[in-house]
C-alpha cells in the first residue's frame, strides 16, 4: 500500500478576483494510476473562503483534472470545481458555465506577470526609491543587466512540463521584472484547468525564493507595460473556413458585447487598456491583421494559410479567470451569423490562396 498525497486546488468566493486555495488529502492506494476515477469528492469550510455562511458552511470539491505533482513524492495536483452541498454548481464556479462539451474550442493563453521581491515590494530589477532603465531592452533579453528572475522562471517551466501540462514557452516581457508563459489545450475546460494549475505551481514556487507573483494588470504606474493574458482561440469554423468574410463576421460578433466581455476580463483592467503600451482603449473595439493595438488581433499566419487558424483577444487581464474568459468568448462566437456566407466565400478565398 502506498500513501498518496492529493493536493485539492479550488477557487474561492472573493469577487471580482478569485484566489486559489488548496489542502492535502493523504490516502492509501494499492496501485494508484493517477486517474479521476480513483478520486472522490471532498469538502471544505466555505465560511472561510466567502462561499458559505457559518451555520451551513460545507462546500464540496469535485475533482475535474489530475496531474503528477513534481515537487512531492507520490504527490498529485487535483484541480477541483466547487459545488453546493446538494451537488449543484456553486455561484463562484466559472468552469461550470463553459459550453464546450465537445471540445471544439481550442485555447492558448499567454499569461503575463511581474515577479515581486517580498522585501522591497517592487518588481525584480527595480531599485528602492527609483526606477530601472526605460522599457526597450527587457523584452526577450539575455544577461544580468536587463534580465531578472530567470532561475525562478526556468524552474517553473520544468515543473509544468513534469506535471504534464501543455506548456508551450516562456519569455521575458516588455517591462523590467515582467515575464510570460504560454499554455495551449484542445478544449476550453482543459485550458482553464491547466492555466490554474500552472499558476498554482508558480505561486507555490515563489515561497522558496522570497518572491511573490503580481497578477495585477497595472502594478507599476506610468510608462510601463501592464500585464495581460491574451486569449488565442479557435473552433472548427476558424480552423477550416478559408474565408476572410467569416473571420470578419466572427470579429463583428464581439462588437455589441464589449461590456459583457470586459466585465469578466479581470479587475483593474481599465488601468491597462488605455490605448497605449500595445493595447486598445477599453472604450473602443477594433480588430485587424497583425495589429497588437487592436482588441482582437487576426494573426498574420492565419491569413497566409488562406484564412485558416485562430483569433487573439488581447483584452483579458493577467488576473482574469480563464474559465470565465473562455465561457464568454465561446458564447459570443456561437452568436456569429456565418452560415450561408461561409459556403459562398470559402471557394474564392481558397482560389486566391492558390494564386499566391
């Protein structure tokens, strides 16, 4: 019999920015295979996480994804949904709102963040009482003059890969002490699960460094880039349509629901979406090919492949909930009226691509 450590991870009831919570359950298993079928629901005190009243405080944890925990012997990370005592989805459960049961939607999230020094409360590379050099030399830099925090970032990447996440890359970002990692998954729920587990591994890792991660979209005021979590998304239509018109119709579906998207794209996002620092203004909506100042960017590679690929919503903030972001994007894409137009425009687009 082996004793298995199961780290149940969930999101609390704080609003509008939820926090990760976790606790360990030790179980004996004869031949544990690391599958969801081997796990049971658990419970926690919802009155301590703003998810229940003290007089009836039990909330349930339903395992939805399991990954090896690379930092523990016989350890596993168990991403969980929060349910009410009667088994229904808790109001804080954003994952339950995703309408993608057939996994037709694929998501790639670009998670930006600042690494903060717990002693100075400043991003790495920022001197106390002053500022480092201006932006320009930090993005994808190498060398101790402009690069800060690489050891932590590299260790985090290794942990994510060892855990089996679909981890796709890392790079230093535009501001000093700012980094990014990328994750991709076929299925919106899976993408959200993996993004939260990657955040969990990153946050837990900082405990060994004397750092913490700042997900606020604009922690450093002034002429510094904020942090986003760009959402790259596609469905069968975007991946196969071969039509500029269809791409434009899907983008246009986002125009009348700007407020609904901004409402779930992260707290304090108005401080980041100013129209400067590679963002569109929070008060406008625009899209364009290869335009990093647009609300939605149409990747150049999708155009060169004959209008087949994905779209990038550049508005989500670094502190946004990937579950809620994905749910809102899916809902909007499904409202796009493309039916007959897709059939009439796909052939000409294909012919144009062949002529090129």
